[in-house]
C-alpha cells in the first residue's frame, strides 16, 4: 500500500494503541464521521469507518452488480446461453 493512501484517513492509530482504546476510536468514528486507520509498524492494515460509508459502498456495488446482470441477460437473449462444454472451453478447463 502506497503512502498516498494515508490521504484517505482522517487519523492513524497504532494497533497497540487501538487495543486499549477501541471503544474511544469507535465512538469518535460514530460521532464525528472520521475514518481511522489502524497501523502495524506504521503501515495501515485496517480502517474503522462510519457504518453509513460501508452501506453507501455496498449500495454502489449492488448497483454495479445489477447493471452487469442486466447486460448478461441482454447478451443471453441476443445470442443464447453457452452450454457447459463451451463454458469449460472458454475457461481453459
């Protein structure tokens, strides 16, 4: 992970400090909406983020998945579905 990633976090806390203060960290995230990186030897290894951010990311991912499914259905309607042997061949199995 590059150094540029730290720009995405509002705060960094070592894993050692986080162990003794996880309640305080989660309260700060909940009440202020900040993103806190948990670091190990100075490298971010996890992030505590507000739940609404996770829910928003999940909604975006669901929307992308839905669009991909719609495209796949249109493709199948247009040219038909591959049979199992065709799928295996495309996958090199």
